[in-house]
């Protein structure tokens, strides 16, 4: 069935993004760079475009300026088509003076803008997940099951299950119960509740539970009825549990790679995993590429360097350095004598010419200075690392705030526009 003219996509921009601080200090979560040249928002938008779903709203509230700019520069549809990728920012109105209070409340407040568009189904997505999914299969499954609500779900381990929303099913695969972040005792009961031979009963012993991915398909009338009749603020905690007794709620089992990169630790791991041979997710796919802003940068120049398991984006200059298991973002400059291991460099928004030294003063120049050592470090955009700095977290500190840097779950993070003085030791 052609879903491209029947489905409207709503991508949730997330809240304050405090778990991803300081990467979200100046930007919203969907605008955070990933993989050297992309932004997180590119993932769900690209999935929509490959499914020929070209009517896309992005709901934002916090730090949306860079996201607005990225979307405006990247997703320019054909002048003669009805497709669009449009920001719906939180706004105070005479009827509702409050900002978004949760995922369901964000959709409720935005509904006065999107419900005037013809659509039989609403596809609700998160803007901070990393995965590649065929949304056509998701919507087709929704139609085939005659479901009111369909939730993308994934098998998970017991360790992951305790931090996610877990389903219980009947023999047809219909969801009959949903529990948010159950403890170990509840997980034992939930595991036994999946009947042998049922649609979802054939999991491996390593992943015996089925968890929500935060991806939903709603039939039009059902979503609008829920938004009008129920003042619930969040889909996972309130809307879905309440809907089980009133609507037909089915799941769509997804067995591919999926990661929620809403924390510093998960963001770091997702990037480092991209550098490994046989990585479960890659931005390269000859049939389903991930789109992003075309910058027309030159190819990167690498001079007398040692590189192993490294992603180097375009427009970089690496000079007599050693880089291992790392992601080097666009326009990154690395001076001689540098050693970088297991690190993520997000790059720069501009080049700095030699005659910019006057404006810079005595501070380090843009990029990574001479004889710097980085290990398990995230360097945000436009940061300056002075000569001889050593950021390796020698003390094994888990969380701390330092002079020009932060440590979160053992990973050192240099914030956007941050400056690390020459000779700094961490």
C-alpha cells in the first residue's frame, strides 16, 4: 500500500538533554554531531525520505537555533512537490501558556498545526536514536493487523530491560501489558508471560525481553482522540499503558541495530563503534545513505601519519600524528606529535587562517596543538587544545567539572568553543 501520501511524520526534539550535557549546552539533542559529519536528526529524516514520507515536522523546545539552521540548509524539497521538513517550536498561546511537558504534550500542542494535513497515520519518532529502519514495513504491519497503535520493539537483555519499557503479549502478538523500567523480580514474571510458540516467544536466551523503541504509529482518529480526551503528558509512561484496554495495540519487532544516544556514555560508545571492522551500524549504505548538509569541503590531507581504525571526515589536515580507534570530524586540524586514541572529535564550523592570531591573542589556535595526548575524550566543535596538553583521565575520575572540560562516566568532554590551556594535565 502506498504510505507516502497517507503518513505524516513527527520527530520529537527531546527536552533539555541534561544527560547529554555539555554537548547539549548550546544545541538540542537532534542537532548533536555524530559520525564526523552528520547530525542525529539526519537519521530519522533520512529513514523517512527513503520510505518516501516527505511531510515531516520536527518538534523542538530547547536550544533549537542550530537545528533550525541545519534543517533549513539541508532539506530543501522540490519546488513543485508537497514535501517539507519543518520545525514546530514550542509556543505559548492564549489557550495554553505552558511549554511542552512531555512527549505526548508536545504532540498535543503541535496538533493544531499538523492535523489540518490529510493523513491516515501519524509516525512518531525520536530525534536522538541511531538506527536504519524501513518505515514502510512498520506502517504496512500497522495496516495488516488493523491496529490502532503500533509500537516498534526490539529484543533486549535483562540488563537493558530494567532501564526500558517492557511488553507482555498474547498469542497473536497483541500487547496486553506494558511496564516501565521493571525490577529483577518483575522481569522474571514478564519473561514467563510470553507463551511458547507465540509470535514473540522465540527469542534467544541472551535477549528474552521485548522493549519499546519509542517509535509509534497511530491511526489518525485514535491519536487525535487521545490528545483531546486525555491530558497525559508522556507516551511511554501514560498514554500507552492507558490505551491497552481501549485500543488495539500491536508491536513491530525490529531486529536490526538500534541505539539511544541520549547520554554522554552512549553517544561516545556509538561513535567509537563506527570505527570498528564489521560495525553493526555504518553511515555508508549504497541503497539507503544517510543525508546531511552538503558542505563542499576538500578532501582531507594526511601527511606522514599513523592511522588505525579511524574515520576522518572531509576538510581535515593531519600532520605527523598517531590516531587510533577515533572519529575525526570535519575541518579538524591536528598538529605534529599528537597521539589520539579512542576519542571523538566533532570538528569545526570554520577554518582559522594564520592572520587570525591577533584576534586569538595568547590562546591556542583552533584544533589540536602540538604534542597533545588524548585518550577517551570527546572534543566538541570549535574547541582549542593547547600544545602539550594531556587529557587521559589518569585518576579514573567518573564525574567532575574542570577548567575548560567536564568528565562524565569516565569520558573527558571538551565543550563547544572550549579552550584547554597549553600543558594541561588531566
